[in-house]
């Protein structure tokens, strides 16, 4: 299971994946305003391929959860489950405990965890060690202005393991 944040992970000022980044304003019904979104098409292509190929199961873990359908349309992603359902959605540090609880729930369900977030990952110490114990979790904290980099996706692909062949219509639930 891959818990995916948006701002500072996908929506960044300098994505730098080669080629020009794309940008668009996206309306938030929950905030009643639009926000600038800037992303790398190559990054989104890789994420989409990992999810659609069954290597990972994506789940939104972001303050964008109430409006994630707009991002799914923008990035041509299928409708994904949301890890956060608070109403109203807390912002900044007030949201971090909800994200940590979502990560713990993935592991408690016996799933492997990939968590990408630019600010909510626990710092080095006991909480982080508990998440990563036994090699069941991969935590990636990208620089907020750069977001996920090609090497990060290489690491995620390696952690997810080799894709197994499956019959059409079957879905794997890996990490």
C-alpha cells in the first residue's frame, strides 16, 4: 500500500524530470478556492504504471483527500481510496497524527507500506523505528520544492518487488 501525499511530493515548484512540467489551477470545494498545481508528466506516468500494473496500491494520504477526484481527473488516475476522511480536514502539523495513524493501520492490517510525504513522516527515533521494523515499510521524504525524483521511484519499484504475471481483470494487493 502506497500512502501518497500531494503538496511537496507531486505538486512541486521544480519537478525536474526532464521536459517541461505541466501546471494548472485546481478548484477545491472544501476551501472554495483554486490552487496552483505543477507536476512532472513523467512522474505521473510512472506512478500510474505502477498502480495499473498491480505493483502497488495507491491510497491518497493528503489534505487533498476531500478533493482528490479533481487530481485523479487531472492526472488520469483511477478513483483511489482516501486514507484521511476528517471533515474539516486539518492542515499542516494538525494533520500529521492522522497520517501517522493511517500508516500504522496499513501495517496493522498486515500490509507492506510505502509512505511518501515531505513533512509528516516521523523523525528518526522510536516512532519511525516502529514503522520500519522488519523491513515492512519504505518511507520517502522528498524535498518539498523538488518532490519525488527518479531515484525515489526506482527505490519504490525495488521495494514493491518484481511484478508477477496475472490474468486480465485480476488485481494484486501489494505493498
